[in-house]
C-alpha cells in the first residue's frame, strides 16, 4: 500500500535497483516555501553513487533497447495509471515542496500521466523507411535509441518537466540517469516510484540528487552518457553545452524565455483579460512560457491596465495547500530577492507600479504585480523575471509590436490576442519563437513540439520531435 506520510519525508536515490538514503551521505535541506521552514532532507549522491548509477544505466540500456515495444508501451501505460492512482499524494508533496496551488499540482501530475500514455503509443510508430532499390537489394533507414541519457530537470514543474524527458526516452528504449532538482525531491521520488512499481527495470532508471554542478560534470564526463537533456536557465545551459561538447554528446536545451504578448484593439478585451491574468500568475509566474511583456495597442492600453489590475488585486495569495488560494509563494528564497531588485530598478527608471510591488511577510511570497509604461532600458524588459510580475507598454502599429516582440535574444513562447484572421497569420509567421499562441495559452501538449529558438535553446520536447531526440538514425544497405 502506498504510504504518502512515509514518502513525504522520504526523498531517496534509486541506484542499480535499490532505494538509498543515509549510509553517511551528506544531505541538503528541503524547505516549505509557504513558511520558509525546513521540512526534510535530501540525500546527496557521492561519486561512488554516480559511478554505480552510470554502470547500471549502461547495463540497463542493453536490456531495454532489446525489449519488445509492446512490453515497453505496457509498462509506460501502467506508469500513467499509477501516477493517476497516486495523484493526490504526489500533488500534496509537490505543493509542500514547491509552493504551487494544489489544483495546479494535481493538473501537473495528470499532465505527466498523459505524457506517458502518449509516448507509450508513439513508441509503436518509430517507423523507418525502405528505399527503392533493384530487385534483390534492400536499403532501409531505421531509428534506434541513442543510448543512456542524463536528464537534468528544474524545480518549477518538477514532475511534469521530468516526465517530458523520461516518457519519450524510455519509450524510445533509452536508459536514464535522472537528476531532478534538490528543492523538490520527495515528489520526484514518489513519481519515479510509480515507474519502478509499473515495471521499469531497476537498471533502466536511476534517480540521483546532489550538488548540481558536481553531478552534471560527473555524468557528462562519462562515456556511458550519449545524450543530455536539460531544462533551466540560459547560463547553466551554456555551461552544460560546453561540457557536452567534450564528449560530443547530443544535447537538448530548454532554457529561459521572456514571452511577449501582443494585445490588439480588435481583441475581445474582457475575455482576453480573463485568460491572461490567471496565466500570468500560474505557478506564481515561474513558468518558462509565462506571459510577461504585454505590448498593448494604444487605444486600449489604459483599459487593459485597469482590467488587469482589478483581477490581479482579487487573487487570493497564500499557502498552496489551502484550496481557496489562487497563487502560492515562489519556490525558493532566491526568487523574491531577484524580483524585488528588478521591480526597484524599473521603478527607478520611471515604471508605474499599478498593483503589487512588495514581498509577503513570511515564506517566499511576492505579490501579484503589474508595472505599466515600463521603459525599454529597465532591466526587467530584458531579464526574465520568473515570478509574478507583468509589464506593459503601449504600441502604435503592428510592425512596432512585432519588432518589440523579437527584440530580445530569447525565443521560447509568444502570444497574441486579435480577432483579425489575416493578422493572426502574419503574426504566426513573423514572431521569432518556438511556440506562438494566438488567442490561446494551450501550447504545452503531449502531441506538439515544445522548445525554443535563439538563446532559449534548441531541440524539442513533446510530440514526435521529442521522441526523435532520443533516437539515432541508421541506414542499412544490403546488396
Ligand atoms: P540557476 O541558473 O541557478 O538554475 C537553473 C536550474 O539549473 C536549476 O534547476 C538548478 O538546479 C539547475 N542547475 C544549476 N546549475 C547546474 C549545473 N551546473 N548542472 C546541472 N544543473 C544545474 O537558476 P535558479 O535560481 O534555480 O532559477 C532561476 C532561473 O532559471 C530563471 O530565471 C529561469 O530563467 C531559469 N529556469 C528556467 C526553467 C525553465 O523551465 N526553462 C526552469 C527553472 C529555472
């Protein structure tokens, strides 16, 4: 029987088929961001642990790549089933460690289960092709799993963003050494437990926590690892790419963004506001595709600011475990400091704080904030706030709005609100981003690619592209 109480205090490493904790390993503290209290420890892997995990993944790959695709698919479907069965317990751990409101935590677990179901089926469609050749000869092109994977995932969606790596990697036949974030170890331990209980062999998935730089250097220096997948910040992405270059390892980087939102006067303003405000404050703004830079057509700018502020003011902020809460705390103590500095800089450069602009009293809270008329030279116009802050500027023409949207080196997500179909087509073409949402925020779904351009990284997660990123292509010619 699954015991949530036990799990709540029980982050574990999973190496070579056994759950590990203690045994003299160093530990790190885990905090509840709603209170700032220390709630548990996370065991930190030693060099010997990492070597054992690598050796297991090396063995596991041989076994897993040879398994029947129906067997892998059945295990992934079973994992999806266990995630749904244990969703309540996993969501409670996620909220306790990460801070997001419980309804979002439940949705995160449900979305993760969907990924496993989708990739379980996609594994069966890893088709190659047969080339036209003279009678008696054959040339075929096949996809094969790339090899053991290092999966490095972040703390903002600790379950979902790990699932986005594990589901396609396992479906393709890869073994994985996963290092989820140390901030949220119990929910990811409970998640990996679902995979093990569903039948993923103990040498196919390895779960480690540790000092991030030590772990990633160790894993990326190993010839066992053939592919690295990282979600996180641009500087860390650059650093990992350099490490990956030494071993010529394939790498997928899903890095930061600074999503522009173009609001045209021909949009349905009330409906747009009802959509954008909850999206801005989802996960307290700690979302790589969070709508952040609102460029609003001059004639409706003031009405937009008023409507946004009214809705932001009405949001109930508090402990995510309380079902009445609509926005929880930030996930770690670094974030309120970073946001306060960006807001102070914007104010000093002439931005108007319409709502929010202050920290909470306990825990890692920061109020839902709207800064209006923010000058382009304010730091927040170029640095991802990764928090509950929206900024606005008025624009006069579509060309000006597109130029502003494309101004930054980031290119992850962008959004636009307009009822003009021709304009929608033009924007879809002109905006430099990996994902463009027009009158929609539904851009992270199992069957579509998700990933950035420019400094937001490269490679896709999700969709058939996400599956392909765990495959290599081979041509076999037979005369
Ligand atoms: P950070 O740059 O210190 O770390 C970002 C992530 O990378 C964390 O999960 C961290 O554990 C991990 N990390 C750090 N150094 C690493 C290393 N050497 N090897 C492997 N992993 C390493 O930033 P932070 O304060 O944790 O987060 C703030 C910034 O990170 C935000 O501004 C945002 O841009 C970015 N971020 C992006 C995403 C995303 O979904 N793309 C998620 C989380 C954080």
